[in-house]
C-alpha cells in the first residue's frame, strides 16, 4: 500500500508541477483576439503514438507543399497544397452532418461533376478554422481558395478540392491563405508528404501516415495516405481529414465504390468522443502514373489485392486517429460477435466504445465489466442477458448472464494495465460481428476541450 | 489580465490543496477487498446542491426506516424500508435496458399482478450493489429480500417491491440485508423520509427530496418524493431510483398512465453522461389516507391539479439528479423549438445535452457555440443549417446559418460564467419542441469514475 501511495504521490507531484507550469503560462499570456494568431504550448505527444512518421514512398503524379499562413496558429504551418497529374481519378467520402462545412458541400458537388478530359487536380487544406456555419461567407471563402489555386496551377476550379478544419463558426480569413498560393506553388515537391501531414494538424499530437504496395500487372502499385484527427471523432462517413494517393490507374466510379465500402469498417468504426465533425472528409487520388496496367476488372486478383492494400492503409490511419484521441492513454479494440445482425453488432460495439463510464473505467485501469453490460443493455440491439459473454483479452469475465465462475479480479486488473486492450463481447444470438476502436477518457480530454478556443 | 491570472492562481491553489488532501487520503487508505465494506471519503457536496433537504410532509399511510447493513459501504446507512398502508395503489416506470437488474424484472412482474384485496405493500432498497447481471443468484436475492420483508410486515410477497443500486455484476450479499429486517421494522417512522433518502445514495453528494400539495375535494392531497442519481444517468424510462408517496386515493391504472406520461418530460429529459442504468426505477404509492374524495374522473379539475403537482415533484427531483451529476459545476437547460417534430426536438436536445465537446466547453466557460452546431448536425434530426438560430440565455449567438451580426464574444463569455445556463436552439422548421437538462463534464467526473469500484 505504501508503494501505491508513493506512486500516487509521484503522480500528484507531477500534476502540481504541471499546474505550476500552467499557472506560469497563464501569467505570461496576453489577451487573445480573433485577429491575432494564437501561440499555444504544444500538447505532449500521445503515449500511443507510433515510433515516428513512416517512410512514405513517392507516388508518381503527386507533389506537396506546406506553408504558414497564420489562419489561427502562429509559429507552425497551417496550409497544405497537393498537385495531381492530368488524368488523376478522384473519389471521396464525407461527413453526413446536416451542418457540414461549405468546403464539404463543395467537394461533394465537384466529385459529382463530369471531369474535363485530361484535367489535372489539386487539394488545398487549412487548419485552425473549419469554415463551418459561416453562411454565404463560407462558400465565398471556398471559391476564393479553390479559384486561386486553379489559376496558379492551371487546372479547372471544378477540380480543386478544399478542406478546412479547426474552430466552427468563425469566418475563414481566406485572404491569408490566397496570399500564400504563389509560395506554395514554388514549394511543390514529390517528397513533401510529411510536411503536408503536419500542416493539417489541429489538436493532433503527431502527424499520421500509412503506406502499402502491391504488385500490379506490369509494375508495382503504391498507396500513401495521411490523416488528421484527435477529437470530435465519431465519423459518420469518414473521419476528420484523410488524403490517400496512389499511382494506380483505375476509373473514378470503381474507386468510389471501393472507398465507400472500406470506410464502413475503417473510419466509420472508430470513435474518440461520439461527436461527429462538420468537416469529415476523405479524398483519394489515383494518378495512374504506375507502369502497371489499369485496374479494370474489379473481380480480378489485382483489384482484390489493391482493395486489401487500400484497406490496410485506411485501417492504419484510422487507428492512428484513435491513438491520438484527445487525452488518450489506452488503445482499445471492441470485438462484438454472435449478434443478431452486423448492424446490431455495430450498435453494441459503438455503445461500448462511446460510453463515458466504460472509458473512464479503462482510464482508471479498473476491470469494471459491469459497465460493458450496461452499455450492451442500453443500446437497443437485440440482447439476451443470459447468453452474453464478455472477455477482457483472453480472460472470460462473464458468461451466461453473470460473472464467470473462475473469474479472477486480480488477473483482470493486471490485464487492464496494458496500453492496448481488447474487449470481446459475444451476444450468443447469431452471426453478426463488428469491430470498433476507441480510446480511454482521461483528464487530458477535459484539459484540451475546456479551453480549446482560448 | 493580471486579474485573470490571479483568479487562475487562486483556483490552482485550491486544486493543489485538494490534491494534497487526496494524497493524504491515499496514504491513509487500507487495501480494499470485495469482502470488506469500503470506507470512502465522502465526495464534496455539489456546488449546484439546494440549500438543504426540504421539509417534507408526513404522508398518511407511509412509514420509513433506514439501517446500515454493510452491503458495500461502511459507516453509513445503506438500506431503506417503506411500509405502505392496506389499499395503497402502486405504479412505476423502469429502465428499458436489456440487461436490467433482477429487482427491476421483479417489480415489473409484481405491478402486472392482481392485488389481493386490502393488501398493504412495502418497498425495500439497498445501495452499494446493483444486483444486476448476477444470474439466478439475482432472482434468489430478490426473493429472499422481499420474502423476508413480507414475513416481517405481514404483507404478501407479491406486494413487496425492491431496488438495488451500486456495482453491477457482483453477487448481492442479501443475508446482510435480511439480518437487518427486524431492526428496520422496529425503526419504522412516518417522519423517516430524509433518512430513507440518505440510505439510497451512492455517488450522490446530497439526498434529494421534493413535495407538493393540492386542495382535494374535502381535504388536502400531499405528495412527497425522494430520488437518488448522479452518474449513469440517461434514463430510458425513469432515472436511477425515485420513490414518490401521496395520500391521494386514485386507482392504480390511472396512476400508472399519469406517471408514464409525466416521465417522458421529466426523468426522460435529463442526462448526465448518456449512460443508461440497469437499475432505473420509479415507484409511486398512493395510500388514499387523505380525507379528500378519491380521484376518479381524470378530466376533473382535481385530477389535473394532482397531475400538475406530481409533475412539479418529478421535475424537481429530476433537476436535483442533474444538479448532483458527477463532477457537475453547471446546471444547463437545453430548449429546442421550431423542430420538424417533438421527437426531432428531443433528438437535438439530447445530442447537445450528451455531447462531451459541448459539456467540456461549458465546464471551461467557453462560449463555443460551434459545438452546438456540430451536435445539431450529427444527430440525424431534420435540420437546415441556414434556418438555425442559437441563443445562450438572451444572447443570440447565431442565426440564418452563421454568427449573429451583433454577436459579442465578450457578452457570451460573461454569460458562460453563470452557474445556471440556458442554451436555446430554434430549428426554424416547424412546431416541435423539447426541453432537456444536463450538466457540464469536468475533471470531477473522471476522478469519480476512474476508480469507482476501488
């Protein structure tokens, strides 16, 4: 017990030190106004972060640039530009929010438009301001940004896609971004993807990238993707912002079908806080620069390999978003099996993944499986209490409607100390299954979100 | 700014003092085991608590007793017993959770059973253990408890209603409670309602009571109710535990209809954390002891007066549950109007009331109305961004799809410092309306729930 108290004391001392640091910062701070970019102490990198940004391959036909436009943040890049070669196929998935941002509406409209023959394309993204709920001003900002990029790069405006992420409801100072377009054009670089991943971060504590490669017919096909996302994560179609690039030659319709299908079990299977962003967007660009033959038959081996590789990239990026969940200290996989249907399995998995009581228990390393029972019970999916089984990792904690006969609180508590956890729920009713990913709910989440705008 | 820093310093000093107190507690604590009742430092009383427990009238035909059975907690009462006079009409509403506790199933079955002529009734409630997800053991515990009370008080077992609240999934040590039944019988007292309210508390920081009185035909009709609830609050039928007593003479069917109808806009309109308990139960007992004539015509003035008085008591208790929300520092009313339907209005109100991002912004006194926009957008209700208006108190912050032209961040920020807040959302679509109540999400919630079982 003395040991526990000592550990507690150590934690508290760190907390007090942290509080003192915060106090010092508060004493230094100057009154912020809307017009002055904010200098914020960077958040500590998530303990769940990968060792580093992965080595991403150059994707033929794609160049990146990043710049500091001072949209909201000072002392960091906050705009990225990607230029895509003529003939690139584009597809995307977006938030279903009814208050979605002007740039989301604009992307959706442009993806539904016939592509001029051999047209190039571009993606421009800013962080710091979401350009959401900004009325007519919102569309004007999108037009100015995409128009400016179109003119500078010589591509049709209908092929310039934009995203904005950050505070909702404040007019986007688009002129700060358009002032940087010439600089961005000059900086375009096939190896600039990591800089792009950094420029789109908001409360993210690390840039997110993933890659995969398959053998095409006549050459390799490469995929590289980047994402941002940390809070307001309960994607209803895609997560915050994701950009995936491939040199595959594939028609946009097939690409769209594939990415929509894959979104359901990757980005739509994660949650940090049950809140769905107004900006969620995933864009994929297939440049066709690979020497491999075009993928035309979606039942072919290469199409299946490509889809599997794309799924791996999307899953990896989705997991990285959870690993950077605001305040997260645990990465949790929720495996639901034996449900009446897949839809029911998803309802159960997301109810557990979103439950504040489950998530605080995980933060406290408490094997409080009763809260898993609670989440199953409340969510509306078909359930029979007396058929339910619950696992923490390989430890069966409950079955047949009550605590497992050989349940050991000690073993379960020891398991909860792991940084990566699996909670398994078998409903005992059918073949429905779904896997979701979430993180714990800690003081860090409150710290980050109680003063996000200041 | 120096003033702000000073205020911040003051807060931090209080926090450090609190941390030191916690450290002292941690150093004192002894290793808890499942078999030993827990000594827990009482939580500080919620800053939103009423000044004190209200003076509740004696309700003819009802007596109360409380005892310390050591179910889980030491040094406090944890069982209450209420004895109800022969002829008392009973009704109730319960959680719709599919993993609901054995005692909830038992109450529902008993309320559906024909009442023996002139039978009395009783309610027995323990805190510390929810007797939920405890398999066959769960029903046995209920039978032992209600059977024991039935024998001691000479009422049919089918008229003894029980509730259990606390940890889910651990077998209820019913023998600790049955051992106290004789003591409880000896302590029965018409004035014992406050003791009963205290005995049913778990993480509650104050006991909850409310009362109302109307003029019946030939005499006064009185209502007195008690409730418990602080976390796992998103009632799907009723909230945690509520017991209401009245001396009205009214038939059980009319009483049931009335209480079911009122639950929708009272207990079903509150949330602390979006998690729905396995134990939610509301029981109402009408003893008929008033000298007033029985209420037989539900369209009469007295029936309407009685329903209004009952609604006032239920609303008051529901608000007290939110005011004791785990970690709460703000009491927030969400008023949604102009929705396509009442159901849509409720969906919007509850999405705002449950959003962790809205709730942390409120905790941080940040007028982050963009998060209200986000919650409206994500919830699935019909919405037109460009018709939406949002109010904080009397301050219009957004209208017609963007920030109100005369919006003042200063005024909105000043408003957010209030302890009681109103967030108004007009959807601009129809006549649907709903009002919900919630609290903010603070570090206190994490503290309470990360180590609830230890």
